[in-house]
C-alpha cells in the first residue's frame, strides 16, 4: 500500500478539481489545489476547502457516482445487464470477475483516497477564527471516514457475526494522513466497527443538526450509526438511534403523494424537510457525464441496467414504487423492466441519496423485532408501507414478520446499492437472479469482494480473502 498512499496524499488529498454547484454556497468554490500537504490546512478556509474535496471524492465514479450502487444491486438480485449493452458491469452481472477487476480496485482506492482527505481534516490544527465552524468541518470529516470504512468492511470482509467475537479479518485502518510508507495489515472486523462507532460519536458531538442534505449533519450521522449497529447486531442501540432520528431530526417520512416527485427532483434540497438526510451531490456543471449513475438506466443513455423480474414481481399494482419501473423492451430483453428511479442524463444530474428517513423506519422495524417488540416493529413497518401501498397492511408475527421487513427493505431500497450487503448481513443465499449464476450461496467465497491484486502486491502485510 506504500506506493498507493504516496499517490493518494499528493494527488488526491488536496489536489482534486473544483466541485462547484449552483445548489449550495458550500460548493461554490473548489477544494485547495497546488498546496504542499504539510502546509495546506492553516486556516478555517483551508479546512473548508479540503472538506469540499472530500465530498467531491464521494461523488466520483469510483464511489457513489456509479460503482457502489451498481455493485450493491447487481451482485444481488435487483439488477442485471441487458443483452444489448455497453460492455460495462458484465462481470458483476455474471459473477465473472477476478481479483484485479478494475471497478473493485477503483472502489477500494477511491475509498482510501477520501479517507485520507478526511484524515487530513481531522488531524489539522488551523489558526481558528471560528471554533464552531472548525468543529463542524471536523465532525463532517469523521462522518465521511466512518461511512467509507462501513462500505469497505461490509463489502471486503465477512459480516460482523461471522465469528463470535468478530475477530476475522476486516480492512486496514489508516487514521492519519501523510504516511508515505504505511503498509498496514487488516484490522479485525470488530476493530473496524469500533473505529466506525468512535468516529460517528465524534461526528454527532461536533456537528450541527441544521445543514443542507449535501453535507453530513448530526442526525445523518446518527442514522448511519443506527444502521452500523444493526449490522453489528446491537439491536437495542440501533433502535434507540433510529427512534432519535425519527423523533428529533425534523425530517419527515416521504408521503405517498410525493414519492414520484421526490425521485423526479434532481436538486439537492429534494422536497424541503422530507426524507433526505444525506445525499451525494451532482449538478449541471459538476458530474460524471456519461458515467453518471442515471446514464446506465435511461434509454437515452446506455440504458443497460435493468431490474430483475423477481424484484418487479414484489410490487403490487397499488404500490407507488412500481411506477419507478417501466415495462418495455430492449432488444431480446422483452419484457425489459426499465428503471426510472434515476432518469437525469443531462442538465441538473440526479443526486445519489445515501441516507434517508424511509431506511431509518426499516432499521427501527427490524431492530424492534430483534429486541422482541413485535408490536413496535409492526408499527414502524406499517407506517412506511401506508405511504407506499395504501392497500397493504402487515399483521404478521414471528419469522414471517422479519421476512416482511426484509422484503419491504428490498422494495424500498432497490437501486440504492443496499441489497448485496443486506443479504450478506443476513447470511442469506442470493436467489432469483436474472443472469447465471441464478443462485449464489452465502458460503461461496465470491460473496466477499477480493482485496485488489495490486494492493496485495504492494503491501506484504495484507492478506487476501479466501478463494481469491
């Protein structure tokens, strides 16, 4: 990893291009460029500029701009690549990839790139003219670092509960910037989760609750912490944090009559006060062009990423979410289930929603179930479902109730990159895929991504995942 970190620090940490935006004055200026890393973060404005760079990193193709959400649904049972395609993501669609897969390598390197930018902000000691502002910037950096370690550990390692004490290999923890010679070993999964929770605790303490959704805020960090604890199996804490966000964040659950407008709206503010807790911004001038996420769905773009029949069939005719998929044809794919949840391929491009209130309700429902409170689980589940399908109300109990919660999670979070990690957390086989293999058992080594080959080559202290 030594050579990689030299590149990340000098080229990625502080020398990314501008990330301007007409949506929010926060993005009106680009991050610092051409500044020596040891001398860059001397003032409040320097730290703010570096923070802009960290958010810009999240928006790249490597992360939320394309690869993370595509992989999270295509390796599962929600997406596949059409027969007539652009040549992208065929490896994910057919599980035909090696440990030098470029997309997986880019996810890994892109995540550590942004982690290093966050590290620089956290480690900085600027001359302070506004301590509240510095606290906010550092809190956001902690939240960004936590988010990316969460993405890394749930994709490149087995789930937390794979071993009794979560002592199996996780991912390297790199917590300081500018270490050119670091060759870190993999921390345990338990250690990675401990770091994530520490970072989110710091973020929650330092940040304000009142920011635009294209920046992390106190309650966005709390919502992420609820999800982290659900993955960890601390269901009582997951429920506590989810309920705190529901009751105190001031953000309302997206109602039925706003669902289509919410997904049609590309602006970062979406619908004021509804649903969004944190989004990765894209704008008319700052986006990934033909590599933007929506381009792979819209038939005026590549249009090659189609919903699976098994997903489409989960939606009743009265479910508003069914209208985010259009039944048509695309070459030999007839019918083709064309996703319209993301549709902007020109002008103001779709933001990618990372954390939203509907997911918080689903976390609360599942955590309540797992703590033995089925009545509360049903309450949270049906509150969400009433705003998606007015004809549906669950009355289930026991394992059927859990199955219903997981089904609604699939339906609500489709095409947001959630499904693969969820099925891994549940230790569930993947079934109902459109492309071969149609079934991918949980025990298959391919259910954990490979550590990129060039990382293994550069760092003798890092071990590869079994089977790769």
